[in-house]
C-alpha cells in the first residue's frame, strides 16, 4: 500500500448545463486535465494556480466530493471513489470563508456533532473538543451561538471542525481567507506543527508568501494541467527572474558610478540610478544572479563609501506571475 | 445509531432555538380550517347527512371523522416531508452540505435522525388540530390502539420513504418550493385525504394507489373509525410500508449522484 495521496492522470470534465428546447452546447474544456500529483505524509505540499486553474476541483475530488471523469486518486492506497467512506475517515477539508458550520449551534455543539459524524469515541471527543477550542482560541466563546460569531471566529471554528477526526491528510483550500493577520499566523504555525507530527497537508492559497513559508514542494497548475513542480526555491530559480540589488552611497562618487556601469555592461545587468529619500545616490542592479558581492567590491575598490545594501531575491509570487504570463 | 441520535439532538437544539412558529400556525390553521369547513358544510348544507355515493365509496357515514383523519394525515405528511425532504437542501443553502458529505456517516441514519425529530414535532402539532376536532364534536373511537399505532407507524415509514427521493430531486435542481408543492397537490388530490379515491377517474385512482399514503389512509381510517383490529388492516399496512420502502430504496440510490450534482453546482475552480 503506497503512503500518501497519489493521483494519476486525474481529469474532471463538467457536463455543460442542459437547457430545455436548446441544442446542447459543445463539451467544455476539462477543469482538471490529466493531473498526476503526490502528497506525502508529514509535509505541506502546495497547489498553486490562477483563478480557474482547477485547484478547488482537484481538492474536491481528493475529498471524495466529486468523482473524477478519468484517472485515479488514492489515499494510502485507498481509491477515492471505490473506498470513499474509508478515505473520508483519513482526510478532512478546510475551505476558506466562514461557512461549513451550523449557525444556530454553539461552537462546542458544532464540534460535538461533527465528532459524532466521524464516530469519534465519546471520551476522546470530549478531550479533543477542548484541545481544538484552545488551539483556535475559542474556549471562551465555546458556549456562544455561531450566528453571534465574527467572520474570523467562524473560520477558526471551521478549522477546528476540520481537525475533529484527527485526519491523516488535511486539504486546505484558502484556509486563511478572511482571517486577521495574527490568527492567520497562528494557523500557519498549527499547519507546520501538524506536518511535523506526520499529517500530510495539501495547501492552496492566494497568499504566496504563506505557501513559500510552509511548503516543501509545490505543484503549479494552469487550466487544469501541471505546468511546474518543485520546491519554492527551485520554482523561483527555474524562471530565471532577476535579483534586485540596491546600493546606496554616502555621497556622490563618479568613479564608483562609472565602475558600476562597467560591471552592469559586463554582466548584462539592468542598471538604474536615482537618489534615496535622503538625497543620497542610489544604484539598482537587476540580474538573474545575485550580484551583491561583485557590486559592493566594485564600489569599494572605486573609492565609494557604502551607506546601505539591500538584496531582494525573486519571490514565488514573481515566479507564478511569470509562468502565468507565458 | 451513531449518526441518527446526534442528528435528532442537533435538530431539536436548532428547533427549540428558532422554532418556525409561522409554519406551525399556518399548518395547524389549515387543518383546523379543513375540519371547520367540513363541519359547517356537513351541518349547514348536508343537514348532518352524507350522500349514498359517499357512504358507498367512503365506507362510512361519519363524514367529520373521515375528514378529520384525512386532514390529520395530510398535515402529518406535509410537515414530515417539509422536515425530511428539505433537510439536505437546507444544509446546502446554509453552506453545511459539504461538511456533512465529507464525513463518513451514511445518509440513511442522518435522514432517520431528521425524521425522528420531525416525527415528535409533527405529532405534537397534529395533536393540537385533533384537540380542536374533538372539541367541536368529532368522534375518533379507535377501539384498537395497537391497530392505530401500527397504521401511524406505516404512514410514518411511507412519508419518510417518499421524502428521500424528493430530497434527491430538490438538491439536484436546487429548488424546493415547486418540487414539494407538486407532491403536496398530488397527495391531496389522489390519496383520499378529504374524499374517497373511488370518486376519482380510474387512471387517477391507479396513480393514487402508487402513492403509499392511499393505503396508509385506508388503514388509519379503519383503525380510527371502523373498529378494525390489526389483522383487518394488515394488508393495507403491508402495502403502505412496502411502497414506502420502495421509494426509500430508490431515493437512497438517487442521493449519491444528486449530492455530487449539488457539490458541482456549488462551484468549481
């Protein structure tokens, strides 16, 4: 039995809506097209793409909510269609937004009810509810009706609901959407701890810094197909996006400026001269390699006095936007 | 019953916090009005007599008892259908359907839980209507309580069975009002709630026999009005419960695909 979530050629085509007395429109393009992924236990794996890329459809197929049109998906060797009930015991899904919990029940009643649906033993459930309420910071509001919760509180309860069955695999679809920054940061900590404890996590998020921080491996999909995969660093390096090195001089130094121009021409870097808010001369080099070392050496040798050097490596967000633009 | 009882408890909690008083008043008022109008018509127009045709087709001269049992059964059926058939579309509207479907719990115990809570609530509502009927002089002798209880149970199974395919249709089309009211009109017309089905043209009468409430009503009336023991109502009880089981089985087969269509319509990206 293979551990982890594995998909082979996963494809989903949604049938066009039928209209009475109208000719059926042609079959639409697949929402997910031949996707092959591996989500190992004990790590956070990212699934990125632009809107409409097929992320949510993929997650819903892995969560047994939708059936693949073709291809297979297994969770620890269990097929998501044939063994759906057993798969549901091992997974859970947390989606962004504050729905998925009952508004006319309290936070504690919601967790109790969902624990019953997962057949969590009574003694375990009581302890787990308390732990989860502490984890998401809702212990004091546990007896309050959810309809009186704020949006962030509902989302936190939804996160607790997603952990009620102690899932081996957690599917997170924009989990920090609408959360306040401190709560989102706490959630990222929880996700990292879960992965550390052996839980396999699949994360989609529009906050790419979040993905960069948490994910060991990232799959990038576009129009339902896999277009890139690797660690955030590999994805970023693969796009050959420029590092930006910004050097500020303490005072104008014509020799240093000339030497920087020569360095830029030799390396094929993009160069820009301006002044910082305090009026000091500033030079910015943009190149796929980090030229910070060469730049500072060049300036110092040419007699320039450096006030400040700042290096901005390309981010995962830059890489995803570059891939989308292709 | 790891899912049924928690679901029943959940629905009780929610119902006690937000009891739909307007539904209750509307439903009881309809029942009271049906019995009240029948009372007025019987005395003011019929002079306290039924026609020979009604006597032959309905098998009784107790028109008020006949209408009261029919109105109570119609009230019971519509309220149960409203609770059970609309359970999943309500989950869908409130955004909790997916969290339900994610869990390994089976659909049948979930719906049984909804049905158990609905049964207790509905019985209380019907009791209010029956109290009014008895207050205006309607007699419901029911000499064999066992036969009456069996008939109520069979009608309960029948209504539950009818509700499940209706639930599948509702979440498939994403609509409840037209779907439920189509069934209610069909039931009211075909099953003999306020007049004997024998008065209907044959095709409609056969159609009515395909609905389990028709045989269930016969059993209810025989038990409540005609002094029939369990043995006498057994054939109708079996038909009623059997048809209900067929609708239930068909509904459970339809629910899986219906739920996937509902999730699909819920959005994909």
